[in-house]
């Protein structure tokens, strides 16, 4: 499984767009990039997943350059409730087998300030 | 649909004891994974079960074991507890049907304190 590197922490003001970049230089051809969000004393929650280019959902956007050696999670107009730890994970996705253990790094602690 | 449930939510044990934690996955999910979360080591993968078979195992000693039942419910057991086993233990379930989003749904966790 490819190792990931993210900033340990970030601060942002409410209403701003936040971009968290994750480096994964050893990403394999069949690896997907997945981001999770975790609030204190809760389990992580899936945010978004992608393979290449750009993926957008109701919560965030994920930008993946052509070489796939990094990815950027973009959170538009953050609010205080977006204060959490964000994890970037890289690994294969094998449908129908359940055989995809997640390897979490230390994550990025995002603090949103009023 | 009900989410992933874990019992108990909090547990206090003493060194040398053993503990069993329980996880009920989302209905229809056949894959259950266990993770240990500590401030120092972060979130670490313990093992994964699929259709009652262990499919993957993390780098933990043999004191950590698990099993899955025919209804997909899972238990994990830690024997001869050590102080360092104090952690939040998270269970996650996943649907393995074709075409579904590849995400795992986490439960609220069991906070284990070893004294």
C-alpha cells in the first residue's frame, strides 16, 4: 500500500475554501485515493474517492493530477463544524471481495476559526 | 438503515484481564474490519472478516483475535491486557456488492481503558 504524507495541521477562517494536499509518490496503477473525516470520539466518515482528474460531490472536491502522485481535497466555504481530522488513504479497491484494508496515516487536523 | 453498532461503548479493565468487544454491521454488509486508535499511533488496522473468514490481518500480537458469525456480526478479543491496549477500538462494515461506492462505515467505537 502506498505511503501518504499530509500536513499535520491547518487553520482556516469560516467561509474560506480549504485545500488539503496529500502526497503519494508510490501510488500503484490499481490504487484509488480516498478521504475520510473524523470528529473527536467518533469513527471516521467517508468523504470522497477518486482515481484520476476531478471528482465532486455534495461535500467536497478531489483533484488528482495526471501523474497521480498527489491529490488535493477541497472543502468549499468551511464552517466551524468542519473542524476535524482529515485522512488521505491510498490503496486498491477490489469489488466483490471485501479485501481492501484501509491504512490510515496521522491525518491533517483542520481547525476552523470564527 | 441502522448504522454500525458497537458494544459496549466504554469499558474499564485491569492488566492481565481479557476483554471481548462486539460489532454489528449495517444490514447486508458482509465485510467487517477492526481498527485500534491511540493518540500516539493513530488509526491502525487490526483485521478484516468477510463471510466468517479472516481476510486480512494487521501487525498486532496474537493476543488480539477476532471472529465473525454467520449473521456478519463480529467480535474481537484481547487477552492478557496491557496498559498500552488502552484505546478506541473501531469497527467498520462494508458492502461488497458490485457497483457500490467503496466506502467503509464506521461505528462509534468502544473506549477501552486498562488500569
